[in-house]
């Protein structure tokens, strides 16, 4: 299966071009999820999202929607993928 999405959805300059004119930020993700079925989460590169954020994203997207989370910087850049097994296991365990 191929999924189509962008990196991010919360861009105010998309209002009037992608989002309807006058759209508010709290409506961006639900609207985005009607058009695309995935989104890349760049924030996970820097830190794990708070559980409240994860639950909110889950509530605002349909069941088939998927977030593609970037691996943390500590794994990809600091450890350079070397000896990152424990970190990868911890990352893979992340769930709603």
C-alpha cells in the first residue's frame, strides 16, 4: 500500500489555498485527514510527543490514518545507528 501525505499540516499560509478561507488551526488536522491518509511527524526527531497530543491526534483522524514518525535524533545522528538497539526498541513500543 502506498500512502500519500506531507510533512506537517499546521501551516497558516495554507488557509485559503488548501484549507478553506477563515479556517482555524484546530480544524487543520481533521480537514487534512479527509484529503491525505498519512503525515510525517518531524517533532519525534527532537522529542516524544506528550500523551495528550497523541490522543488528540488520534481523535482528530480516521482509524485508517497513519502518522509516520521520524526516528529520534539520538538514534539517527548522535548514535549514528550504532548500538541503538535499546533506543529503537523503546521507540517501536510507542502506542496510543
